C-alpha cells in the first residue's frame, strides 16, 4: 500500500459517512449511485472523452469490495469449471489461486526479461484453445512493474476479438503512472469494447484506504447484471460509508492525485539511481509501483534470498517464485511504500 496517509478531505468524508445511520443497511448490489457516477467522470478523465458514439454511463460500472473481489466476480461471470483463463507469467499470484479455488483452469504464457516482461501476442494466440474464455493482463504489472503501452493493449484486444474471448484488464496501479503520460489505453474508444473488454480498478490503492476495500468493474451492462448475481452471493454490497465518502471527495482530489504521481516518480528515480550503483544487482523492469530486480545469488532460490534480506538486512520483498515458474532469479521490490530517504539506504544494506 502507499506509504502515506489519505488526503485530509477524504478522512473527513469517511468520518462523516461512518456516522450516518442510513448507510448501515444494505445498499444497491451494483454500488452507490453517487460513486458509480463519480467513477464514470473519472474514467472519462483518465481515458479521454467521449468514449464512443454511444456514450458511457454508470450502468457499465459495478462497485466491489476491493479489486481482488472484482477479479473473483469477473472470473465467475465469464468462466466456470472445465473452462480456462489465460494468464501471463509472471502473474499476480492471487489470480492463479482464485481460479484454482473456483475450479477454473489456467493456461500460461511466459513474458520474459529480454522482452521487458511484455507478452508476445503471437505466443498468446497459440495458447488460446476453445476452453479459454478470457485473457488476463495486469498493467502497470504486478509483480514486474512493466507498463503495457497503448499499442500492445490494442494488439491484445484485437487478439481477443479474433478469438471471441474477453480481455480482462487489472489496472489497480493505473493512478500511479507518471504525470503527463498519455491515456493508459484507447480501448474504451473502440465501438465494440463492450463485447470483449472488462476493466478492473482499485479505489483502495489509489486513495490509500486499502482497509476499506473498494474496487470497480467496468463492462457491458449485461456483464454488470451478471456480476451482481455473483456479488449477491459474496457480499451483497461493498462498504457503503466508504463508497459515499470516496464519491464525495474524489472530484476535489485531482491535485492530490497529481502530487502522488510526482512523488511516486521521485521514488522510482531514487531506486533506479541506487541500484545502478550496485554492480551485482540489476533492475529488469520498473513501473508505476513495483520493480522486478535480478539478485546476484545464482545458487540460491528467490525465497532463500528474500529470507536472507528480511532476517539479516531488514529489507522486505517478495520472491520471484511466488509469481510463477522460472522466476527464481528475481525479487519483487515495492518502492511506492518507502520514501526516498529510506530507498537511499539500500545502497548500504543490499549485500
């Protein structure tokens, strides 16, 4: 999670919403109307308006209790036992474990270091069988930090259209992209996006309130209707007070979010500078939140290296092996939750 507090305005709105008795009861399964409407405006800001000639409205937004739950609900909506989703290795481990618990199979295609951990569309195409119902991608990526450029997203979308499957895009770390970057992708401007695209998002990460668990699904209204059936069996509705608070505060937090991007960029630059001065360590990829770093201990597993760093050097990171086969040479380092002065200490603490 980000290593700084939510904005004071959001804290004030959360406090006030927590004391409203009417928010203690059940709410709309799809989410509070105020937050769905506010998020539509945020989508238009983030991806460029108008979306397409048919417009865009809150019927295409479903609020969930965090982005992990958004993935669970979306996966259950598009696939079932005996069917499969296509994951890109290294993958966010909760995606694989979720599908295993749901009885949904997995196909995997590796994205390798020499290609910046970006997938090759032709390799993904070769892995799509009749059982595969969706391709899952995470951008900015967890664990590698790799950012999928709009052109790659277009290619992945076209691939899904060609094979008649869904493109399931987890953009939990979208708001940590550098300030001034072009839109994350242009897929919402495609006239046929509703037939093939499902977007996932995390308010929890973007607004530094992961304990309140708020996420969102953006999809065709028919998908949203079916997600609601899933949600009615999971949680009925996401936390209402947090929904109302975020809806109230979000329109006035543009400057705060811009400042966040600038701060994250400073932390990224600091980590890059530190690692560049350590000849035994190498950044393979670095993005909006995470860096995937090659460690120098060739004879040790990534779990052994991570344990050594934690126990002997007070550094907490995740072993590459957590994210799929063939990842023993890597560690996932989160730099967004450490300030620049802490990151500078790595030069003296990395063995």
